[in-house]
C-alpha cells in the first residue's frame, strides 16, 4: 500500500527556507553533532518519541541528511511555483480586456492550488495588480 503524503503547509515552507538559509554553507560531514541536532530541530522536537539529544551519532547524521534533503526539495519546489505565479501577475498587469480577466482567474487558481497564504508577498502582488 502506498504511503499518503501530507500536504505541504506554509509553515513547512518557512522551515525549509530556514534550513537552506542556516545550514547550506557547510557539508554534513563537517558539521558538529550540535549543528546536526539544530538542523533536525527546525522540523522535529523528537523522532518517534525519542528526544533529539538521545539519538545516537550514526543515526543523527542520517536523519540530518534526510531532513536537509527534504528541506531543499520543499524550498525549491515552492520557490519555482511562486516564480511562475509572479510571472503571470506581471503578464496580468500588462494585459487588457479578456486576456487580463483570463490571467486574473489563472493566478487566483494558482494561488489556491499552491496554498499560498493571504499575507505572503505573492498574494500582496496579486492584490496590487487587480
């Protein structure tokens, strides 16, 4: 049976961006165990009920690697979706008549489909363009 993926929330995206911002400059092999714990703590306080501080070193590296890989994937996917929406907003600003209405509807659907919150930069740009 296939595992169901939960929907990525804005909180997940914010956490993923934090990981990419704070932990992208150093390879995991050169990180201290405390840095690896801090990386994991961005997403989790414990793993299967075990506090991060009590996870063995060999597992700590693998978990940190998995968390960082997931964070990069979330951040890059979300950034590309935002970029596509912003491009459509720019087209919407320049368009007139029916084309503008069509683009406005398209952007609205994209915003809802990507779960972009109302207080985000992209949503604010959309409101300004309308």
